């Protein structure tokens, strides 16, 4: 018989030992976090306040920005606080809660990205049926399924982690709590719930990736039929960055969660974590809105209103 050990807390990975370098790290993370918050809050405000942006595409984009904002807020602020206070600790409850939120938000984001690719497929390949197919009810259902999928995976992974026995070191080789890092600290011989969760997670991610790839194959096929090379170039320049970010998001998460423990590399794991938890929240607003005339127009309108209000006051 072996008593289950419930740790009081864990120690997150300290990227640097020098206090000066930790201060620089905190400043860099703060800058990245503030940029992401500003970008995503701007999209949220624009898509809510501007009636011209009340379409399926911007409905999905609004939820994507909400997910990105929550995802980066789940991981980065704790790392910033630890760097400033020179503390690496996180409570067991805080660690499990962080893991739950990361899995919920990441799982939901995969679903939203899939819905967005389907929306673009219908808009480009079946424009005459777009309003009928992408009705308000259909959009709400797609978003609801995405969020529900994230909740299910969040519950599964956090429940599986909570059932583990921990012994020995409490040093997590990561700047936030995730399943692979916690599983390495476990002395449990069987990880049944986590293994089942990982299989379901891989199937879910692979299914979404297949749907996105198929959607973009049809999109590119339709684009090739466009006689104007300028229109083709614009379509490719818009779709290609989407695929790059989605591929990076899914592949980095898959590598991190499926890589054997024997091949563990703290630097490699850290890089994968940054690629799926930090890069998308910062880059998604730029990629989806940089060449978007509607977003630019709505932003200019909002800035003019703010300026008039300030001058009027």
C-alpha cells in the first residue's frame, strides 16, 4: 500500500538566475502581454460596436479574440509576477486551475479556427448560398460546440492530473502548469485518464486539422479559377498566414504532448509552449486584420469619434 501524496505546491521554471535578467524578462513578457491585450480588446470592441461587422466572419473572430485574450492572461501574468517577486511557487490548486483553463481555451480555439475555415470555404466556394448556410443559428451552434469541446478537455486533463500521485521533486520544467511537465513529476505507474484524454485530444486536433486543410484545398482550387492574378495573390497572401499560424499552433501542442518523456528537453518544451500559448494571441489579430478593410474602416470611425469627443470636452 502507498499513501497518495498531495503536494502543497510546485515551483515553475525560472528562465534566468540573475535578478537583472529576470527584470528584463518581466519587462519583455509585460510588453508582449500588453500588445496582445490591446490588439484583442480592440477587435472585441470593434466587432461589438460596429454594426457593419455583425457578420459570421467577425462573429467567429470576436470569439477567437476572446479566447486569445484569456489564454495569454492565464499564463503570462503569473510568470511576470514570479519574475518581479523572485518567486517560482504556484499552489497545487492554482496549478490545476491554470492547467484547466489552458486546455479549455486551447481546445476551444481549435474549434473556432475550424469554424472560421469553414466560413471562408462557404463564402468563397458557395457565395450564393452563404447567408442560408452560415445562418445565425449555425454560427451559434459552431461556437457552442467549440467552447463545449474545450470545457470537456479541460475537465478531463485537470481531473487526470488531480488523480496523480506526486513524490520527489516539485520543480516543473515549464513557465506554466501543463500536463506533460506534471506527468514527469508523478510517481503513479498508471496514467489512464491522462492517456485517454491525450488520445481524444489528438483525434480532436487531427479531425479539426483535416477539416481546415480540406476547406483550404477547395478555397485554393476556387482561387486558381479567378482570372485576375492580383485577386489570386491577395487571396493567397491572406490564406497562407492563417495556415502557418494554425499549423504552428497544432503541431507545437501535439509535439509537446506526444513526445516521449525520454526525449524531454526543457528548452524544446519551452519553445513549443511559447508557440502554442503566446504566439497565437499576439499574431492572430495581426494576421486576421492587417489586410482587412472593414476592420481598418471601423477602427478609423472609432478613433474619429474618440477624437471628436475629446475635442468637444
